[in-house]
C-alpha cells in the first residue's frame, strides 16, 4: 500500500479514509447497465481493428524496401505509439464490462495514467516531426537527404518519445503526491489527471500549473509548428508549375494533415473545455474519440489515401495467403 504525506490540517477521520483507498471504482458506462454486452462488442471490434491495422503498417514498412524512407519510418513509429496508446485503456475496460464493480488498483491507476500521458505526448510531438519531414521534402527537396538523414530521423523519433516520457513522469509524480480523501469513484472509464484532481482534498495548484505548462510545450507548440509548416508547404506547392506535380505534392501531405486535424481536434475538445459542461455520457464519448477511435482511424486514413501503403499491404496479404485460396 502507498504511503501518504498528510497535511497537518486534516482530521484523523480524513487521514483514515485516505489510507483505505487502495482501489478506484470506474463509473463510466454505469448509466447504461443493460448495454454492457453491446459496448463490449463495439470496443472489442475497434480494438482489434486498431491492433491489426497498425501492425500491418509496421510490418509493411519493415519488410518493403520501397518504404524505407523518413516518411514511412515516422509512420511506423506512429503506428507503434497508437498500439501502445489504445492498449493502455481498452483491455481493462473490456474486462470491466463483465464486472459488476468496475475497479482498478491504485498502482494500476497510476500506471495507466503514466502510459496514457506518455503516448499522448509522444504522438503530438511525433506528428510535428512528420510535418517537418513533409516541409523538408517539399520546400527543400535538394537538401532533403541531408535534412532528413537516418541520424536526424532517429533523433526526432527519440526526442518525441523523450518529450512524452518526461511530461508523463512529471504529471504522474505530482499525481502520486495528492491526498485523496473525497471518494474513490472516478466518473470515467480511465484514469486521467483531471479525474484524479477532483478526488483530492489537498492543494492542486502545482498540478494545475504543470498542466498549463504541458499544454503549451506538448500541445500548443507542436500544433503551431505544424500550422506554420503547412503554410510554408502550401505556399511552395502553389508555386509548382505542373498541375500533376501540385497534385502529387498535396497527396503526400493529405493523410498526415487529416490525422493531425483529428488528433488535435479531439484533444482540444477533450481537454480544453470545462468538465462541468459535460454529462457523464458526453465526457465518455469525447474521451473515446480521442483515446480509442483516433488510433483506429490513423492506419485506415493512411491506407486509403496512400497508394504505396495500399500496395505494400496488398503484397503482404498475398504473401500470407494460404495455398489454394
């Protein structure tokens, strides 16, 4: 059991209550007890599609030499992050659909929070790195091999992971110091920072400051970087004389731009609106879009809009086809 540092102003009853919190109860989906089976099937299908789609992209990039380029290197990294991202929350949620009391241990809650924040932060910065790759390819094609060398790509991917990891370590560490005494019921289906802050009866000002700082460096900065990159990219594309050349340049950016809009759009809707505006059902819906549906859509978007990815996946499927089929 975790050891807590209790503020001196807390009564002995409050301290005793806090000491007994060894697990949390999820209230997500509790408004619809008769639909647990349907919810299980829906999220199971989404999870399987997510794992299959992202695994196919990673495998296609690894085995196909044509896809050994920076763009697809980052795409395979994105797919790996999406697998980790959705696997952080969905398996626990699927198991809880069959439980009358939907619980998670204190340690499990902090672990889920750590990996959730790590993956979300990594994906945001990684999307910015992918925007830089498109900027270098379209605006500086002659210098592209130097600007996006293997070493640079590795540094960008590792830097994205490091940003997400450091951000998560800070938030998880601060969350672990909270004095929890109001309740052990989480009005959600996952452990996230805002939900745990609501359960605290200690000062959360440091946690809130950390959230604002993170929103600037992990959310706003990558978003602005991507926006500026695409303004320069569009300006460069419009200068291309050939209509075919313009179409080809736009097509290489379309999938990434679509993923960016979905990711940051759902993140904005999920985190940057007062939680008091949401009912439990709406809160669960927007979090599901951000944490569960988005990782499923990413491989679908790239597969539908990218001929090279489609060709590689079809070739891969042909190699796996059993004899006689």
